[in-house]
C-alpha cells in the first residue's frame, strides 16, 4: 500500500469517510476490486422485485391506516374482512386483500435523520457510526440479485421522487448498485439523450471515442481508483442507453385507459412506472413521497397528499394481483415513524416513534393478514409479542426478498459488515 492509499484509508477510518461519501456517493474503494469473489448473501426466493414506498416525514397512522376516535377522517371498510382504514386510503382499502398490514411498527428514533437511517439500513445511527459507507438495504437487495449475473448495465435500484439521506446510496457496494434516480416521471431517461437536438449515431460514437481517449490519457498520468469509477460510469451509461429493455421506463407507451386508472399526478405515474419496472424484474424500486411532517394543518395536508396518491397505489396493487406479479413482488409502504394521537389546537401531530402502521405483502406472505394492534388512542402496541421494531421489519424484507438477514459482507476497509444487527429478527409468522 503506497503512502497516498494509506493516508486515504486512515482518514476514512477516523470518520472523514462520511464527508467523502456525502460529496460523492459513487466513491467506494471496494467497488474496484474486480478480483474479489462476490460474497453470497442470497436465500431461495421467488421474489424478483421489491417495491418500497416511503412516506417521508412521518405518516400519521391514526389518520390513515389505524382508525381511532381522535381523527378528523371517517372510517372505511377494507377488502380484508373486519379491517377498517381511513378515507385517505379509501381506494387502496379495496385492494388490501392482496397484501396485509402491520399495525405495530415501532422504534426509539423520533428524529427524522436518525429514524431515516434506521429505516434505510436496519441500523440505528449510534450503531452505524463505525460504518460511514453503509449501504441502503435496497442496494443490498440489488447486489444479492445481480452480483453474479453477467450482463450489460441496467439499473438494479431505481429511486423515484424525493432524494436525500440514504436514498439510493450504495455505500461500499459500488456504483452498479446505486439508485438510478427518476426526478421527472414523464421523461425518466431524458439524460441518456444528447442535451441539444438529435445527433446521429456516428457523431455520438465520435464523441465517445474522444472521451475514451481523454480518459485513457488521464489515467496514464493519474492512475487513481476514482478515475476508474468515472470510466465505469461512462460504460454503464452507454450500455443503459443501448439496452433492449429501456422501454420499461416509458410510461407513455401505456394505453390511455391504463394511464387514467393510475391518475395524472406524479405519484400515480410513479406507481405505473413501478409496475412496468417490476415486470422487467428490477430488484429494488423506491418511491419517496414527502410532505408528511404535519405539525400543523394535518387534515388538509393528508387530504392533499392522498388525493394525489391513493388512486395510483390502488391501481398498482390491483395490477400486481391480477397479473400474478404479486407472487414475485414484495410490496412495502411505511414511514420513518408515526404521529402523536393528540392533535392539539393547531391541527397538528408531532413525531411518535412508539407505534405506526406498515402495509406489506406479496411474495411468500399470505394475503389479507393483520399483524399487531394498538390501544384505543393509537399510542402504543398492545401485543408485545407482535411489536415489530424497524430493524425486524428490515430483516423481514430481506428474508422475504431472498436475502439472508444474518448474511455478512466486507466493507471498504476490509471489515465484516452484518446485514442486520444481532438484535434483528425476521417476523417468521409472516414468512
């Protein structure tokens, strides 16, 4: 190891890695180790895809999925016998028979950043401090599904909607398992085309050859791993652009009747895109929907969000069920925490990590289950043996998706990294 490499690894081990990776999430010392044997963390599973819908900000469970008398919304019956939800999910309620619900998700984290890290990795912030390059669990699933598949590049993790935090961050797993972000659902692959007009293939090839020449010359003078990353990214972009499967990103190819079922909002279009990508067996599809931090204007904000979202979720679940894709797709909808039962005079609810609700189903899970329950106010879970810590939820997602929650990978510093903490336990009753 030369002096430069020693200093880099020394700085990273002293905590400077968090800065490096926040500035460039593609930097991973491990990712360039082509000779290293891929570590197997896979379990037998029919699941090809995980659709993860993250309600960012803290979705109020007592106003959406766990009816209580202290909500301004009315109850609606669901398609699960004896189960009611609230009117913001009135359309989704009709499709719940194809999945199930956990009404006892909980954690200790009432801070957005801490709670997001836990939900994204299965590790509390204090537990993750020694791993500045910890990947999002979606990247781990993508790695498990695609690491030993020899093919040209096509995204194995697609993120849609909000960004920030750990979303799309592949950490030490490298650029192949980073989230390909879709910011505009109407033109999700716009950056793969030339920015000014339509260029001929010949001209594009000339440009590619010029860039390749410049990169090679640069690498001769500066043979760094970072330069090799950019070379890989250029190759991946070219392979993606020329992929025979790229049309799976084009929701414009759907007929008008189907598009109308999903709705015209970006959330509805995101759900339609997720269905197309699930058909293509993209391992991890991450939809982030913000606006749930309802300290004030709780009812109006929830009404607005779900007016734009409910139709799309319902259509997605209906299609997954009717096409049979639900057998090979794990569907999850959750938030980083719930909100307090007390509304207060300002029509707002504060952070409440003691309990909230999660929709989950598909793959190996039975349809129409209800796991856990809360007290009369929705303040806490009433069945301790059915309380589901977020680390247990992540472990359950891993196992259902065909990833060993007790598996181990090697991070950028050569240290063993357990996919979940030793405290994490999958919910065997759902699997």
